[in-house]
C-alpha cells in the first residue's frame, strides 16, 4: 500500500480562487480593496521568502497588500508605534508581524498590541482564548489549513486519536484546539515527551510540527494513519525536508502531505481567508 498524497498546492489554488471572488465582491460593495499589512523586522532569509509569498498571494487574489520592512535594530517602541498607526487605519483589515522577531523585541508585547479584530494570525490572547473556549474569531493559519486538508480527503476526525508533535503557540497548541473542537482525542507532545514513538504509533492523525528534519520515521507511524507534515527544514545540501521522513513513511501511512507543496501553500491561502473575513466583518 502507498499513501494517498494530500495536494496542498491544488487545495490552496482552489481556496485562493474562492477568496478572489469574495475580494471582487467586497471591492464593489466597499469601494476599496480588502487590505493586509505585513511587517518584517530584520533580514531572516526564510522570513523574507515567507512574507514575499504572502504579499504576492494577496495581490494575485485582488487584495491590497503592503509590506513594511524595518531594520533588524528597530526598537520595540518604534514597532509598537507603527502597529498603533495600522490599528487606526480603516483601510487595513489585517496586520501580520512576521515571527521570529529580533531579541530586543518582546514578541508577546507586539502581538498583544495588534488590534484583536485585525489579528489575522490569530495569535493575540483574545483570539487564542476565543479559540480555546469555542468561539474563534481568527483561526491560526497553519492549523486552519491543516483542518481544510483533512476535510479535503474526508478524514474521520470525531473519535479519532490525533497526536501532535510540537506544542508551539503558532501551530501545536491551536492545532490541538481545532482537532479537539472537531471531536478528536488529543495527545500533544513536546520536547520532554518520554517515549515519542509510543505516542505517535497511537495516532490515527499525526501532525508533526517541530522543525527537526525527518524526525518521524516509518516505525513511528500506525499503518493507515493520516500524516501531516508542517516542518520545512533546509538541509545541508540545500534541499528542503519536512519533519517526516517522507520516503519511508509513505508506504505505511494512509495519506500524507508532501514538503514542499503540502501545508505551506495552505498556510498562505488561509491567511487570505482570514483577511477576507476580517474585511467583510468590518463592512457590516
Ligand atoms: N512565522 C512562522 N510562521 C508564522 C506565521 O504563521 N505567522 C507569523 N506572523 N509569523 C510566522
């Protein structure tokens, strides 16, 4: 048996086409485009690629996107002032500050400074709390995209055992909340987990989001499991690898996401969805 491939690129294209229709309808009604502002502080090469892709995707879907690039030595106060300006700007529907931030800046302070109703990342405590208590306003883009991928292949989630490896605020924790809300039983693993293979082997749905290349090998996967690889790691030879050892796991899993072309494109598509939802909410 070999796993079904979950095509994140194709699903992202479909999602982006749906956003483009909503964006055109919004522009007609509002007399302006829905708008996302992305802030990048510093010159992290991976972040530069991510933000460029986010801005390009917005423009392709008919949204307005502004990229603000600030020098690595930008002070926290200067960044907070910029965010205040964007909070007050009625043409801005979404604000995204690319993480990680340079060490002189407290990312918690920055995230909490973004108006919760423009926090299209869903990272603000108000949005994280709303997700936890069952009335989400913005679902964080990566786990939201994973849910859409699971839906796309009609993965049974109610009653399934979902094991998530990696407990970050960006992916692992909100992933757990979304799967829990959909009726899964959750195991959320972290770097202190004692016997990781014993955990992952129980998974009907296995989500790897740790940033360690090829951590998940065939012997860690239950035959037939749905395996979602959130990792994007640059290897010494310049190639990209996920957190899952794709070639060895593919014959064991029931379905699997590739890297690249899996979760990554869906993260961007869901950012557009969140920005569109924010704009539409602002209009009514
Ligand atoms: N860095 C890595 N992933 C993300 C993301 O989804 N949003 C932001 N703002 N920064 C990130």
